[in-house]
């Protein structure tokens, strides 16, 4: 097992890599795979720092910051900026405008970027021959493969109203788990239709195959409030668990 924590994008990204799960790796035993694991982790970490340089809204010189101020055009940005903004537009349409890349009228695609960055970091590890791992980007989690032979991963969902407690535990393999809520940053998600903070739900956790979309869906669902459950029910391959501001809970039918 190899673990690594990296401070980047204003949060902590943690890697938990189970190198081989008892399976051969290019003819090497587990104890011979160390340099390969180290190299794959270095590549994944370098990718996260690249994403931060391109998409950070806190760095005045980042392409996204400069684009938001109108100093450059989309054609001047790295191609991944176009890809992200297209994804944002798609989720915005799907969520009836509750998800937006322009919260408060300012360009900020962060609600999809972090999950997207974690997805790619996970893919880097898989492509290196490390299928069994967990990548956690500030609470948005990509589970790949198994925690151990015959054992699934387990992810605790923090209770937004009771610090230190868990509201639920998600168990599975090859899953994305993303949560949006008020516990750490208060009511920071705004309902784009009213311009007011979304306060009906304390947290929404979305589970599915793609962390970029799960991340964006969780943000959109939090902004929706009571309409979120019915909306997620209609999403193909995604489920949700929520804690309301009053402390009640609900989940979609397939969870």
C-alpha cells in the first residue's frame, strides 16, 4: 500500500494505492513495483498542479482568471478550458440552470474542475497498471478497483450538521462519490434563479461512474433544494443521498 497527500488547488488531495492486489505487474512482485508506483504518483500529482495553474480563480495570471476578466479569448486558452466550459454548458442545460459556470456572474468552473482533475489522476494510475486505488480531492472521491482482493472500498459521508459523525457509508468499486454542502464553507452555493444562497439542503452526495459529472450534479442538486431528488432519479447511472437543513435524510431509489 502506498499513500500520498498533496496540497494543491486550495485543498488536500490524497492517494491510497494498493499496488497490485496480489496480481502480477509486468512480471514483478509487489515489493518490486515501488519505483513504478512512485513514477505514476508523480505524474498524477504533476497533472493536478497543471490543472491548478490553468483553472485557479485565485491566481490572477491563470488562463481562467484572465478569460473571466476579458483579457484573453477562449482561443488563447489551453484546449482543456474549452472542454470544461462545454461540460459546464451541458450540465447547466440538464439541470435547468441550477448548475452554472458563472456563479454570481463571475466565471468559475471549479464545481466541475476538481472532479474532472481527480478522474484524470485516477486514469493516470490505471494506465500505469495500478487499477486498485482511491483518490480523494477535498472530499470528492474516485474509487477504482478493489480495496483488497474480494473487498470493496468504503467511503464515509460526513454528517453536515453533526461534526465528527457519519451520515452514511458508500461501499463499492469503480465509483465516483461527490458531496456538496454547507458544513465547511457555509451556504456558499447560490440558487442562480433567485441569487440567494441555497439553504434547504445541508448536503447532497452524488454517486455514479464519472466524478466530474457527480461533482457538478451535487452542486446543481444542492442549489435545487427539494426538487433535487426527482431530478437525480432521472439521471442515467447516478444516485444521491441528502441531508436536509432540518436533519432529515433522503436517497434516490437505486442507491
